[in-house]
C-alpha cells in the first residue's frame, strides 16, 4: 500500500497550492493534574492585514503570521507536532507554515519538563504524558472551531522530531518497554538517548507501568518521524501491529551519538513493510529538522552554551532552507496521499522532492 504513497509523493504535489496567509494563535490548556500546556496553532486565513514576527531571537530566524486572524471556512485536516527534548513549538514552525499553505490546521504544544520553556525535573520524568499533550490539543481544536477553523476529524496526523518521534509513535500504538531500553543502553552507553534516560525517568521502577501503557489514539491516521529517538525501547510485538501509514525521515549526516541505524533503522526493520515509507535525507544532520539559524546564530549559542552551537550545523552542500523545502515536499506529499486530501485551488505548487530519497514498502 505504501508503494502507492511513495509514487504519489511527486504527482500530488503538482496539484498542491498555497493559501494567502498564515493565521496564528497561542493557547494555554489544563492537562493532567497541574500540568499547564502552552500550544501554538497555525491555520489558513484569507485576511491580508499587516503580520507580526514570531519565534525570532538573536540566534534563530522567525516568521510572519497574522495573530488571531479569522480562519477560512470549511473543514481542514489537522497535523499535530511534537518537539524534541529541550525544544519548543518554534523548532517545527517552518513545517507548520508549509502545511498551512496546503490547507492544514497545525498545533504544537510545549511539553512540560522537556521544553526550553519548562525544564522542571519532576515533569520531565513523566514522559508518558507527552502523547496526552497532543491529544489534549487535538480535542480542543475539534470542539472549538473558533480557534483555527473546523477540523476534519477523519484527517488527523502527527509528526515529531527526535523525542517527538517517540511521542507520535505512542499515538500510533507503539508500546515502550523501559527494561528493554535500559538493557539496550547498557550496550550503547555513549548514545545521547541513553544519556537522558535518567532525566526522563526511564530507569525508574515507578515509570515502567505508565510507560508501558497504551497511549494510542484511533483518530490519528498517519504519523511522521523526523530523526526519531528512543525507538529501541518500543516492543517488536506492538510495532508489528501498527496499521497506519508511517513516514520515517532520517538524517543522512548522522553522528555516533545519534545513529540513524539504531533509531530509525530499528523502526524500518520492525514495522510492517506495507505501511512504511523511509528516506535518509542527504545533507541533513539531526538538527537540520529545526528552525533556521541566523548567520551569527552558531557563534552566539556557543558563547552562551559551549558545545550547543551544533544545533546550527548542517551537512553536505544544501542550506537548511533548501533542506526544509525538500522535507516539506516529501512530508506534504505523504500526508496528502495518506489522508486522501486534495488541497484547494491557490497560487503556487511546490517543486518535487528528489535528492536522497529512498523508500521501503
């Protein structure tokens, strides 16, 4: 079945079109217990007011949106986004805006405890609540179309980067075995995912049961993993039962600390082949999936946090902006096919993705 999706990646894009502007709202939702969830929402709008810049700081580029603009009428597919460990909704804002141009509503929560906005250790050790953050945002948007427009509840997907990839696989039905992960980490002590296991509570006896629980969401019809992490903790039995389209995009220029072979590769080899589309992206590092850095961004980050400037580094000859364009084409083509969605008439089709593409299925 996914062979058909791979073939359609290019064909459907010539029918894809661009909406005039991007609407934007920010919400604060009440999650489990005292968990307060900040959510960014992007959506199509026909307003033509003067926009405002969001997500910009000294190191990273921002973008222009129309805050609290009126949504366009009609039902739209919904894409949920999950950031990586220590990240925020800003990391995947570029993808949100690309998908809004295709006619999607997009929502991205800041996951408490594992976001740059909230590094509370107790909340970080409640890793199992990350999928619930996405469910909460989804439910809020479905019941209240005044926020971003009407959600087509038959067309909902989720995408995540790094730890966000783990999060969306939970929604797809994957189940995590903390014992399995810890045994594997004893063999791979140098991997970055193993080094954060204690921060995420994975090595705690109290975490094993909630981490093993079923966090799946039946309304999720497709998932996208962007250089996913923690994949080796998913049980083979649960992965074998996944029955929805999965797009796995891995960094072509990975590092020994973030090896695509042990993360994305494990999923590709274990998930049912009929549901998997896989690509290693030439020139992409683990951090190429994040927002654009300013020319002086790496230097500024290094000055304030030595060693962290790597988040601005890409591999190969492609700029991050070019990598984002190629990723957006791959992702939108996959989603449009998996959700059987035809974007509305507009202005400009995206060019087809070519470089570094490899599919399985």
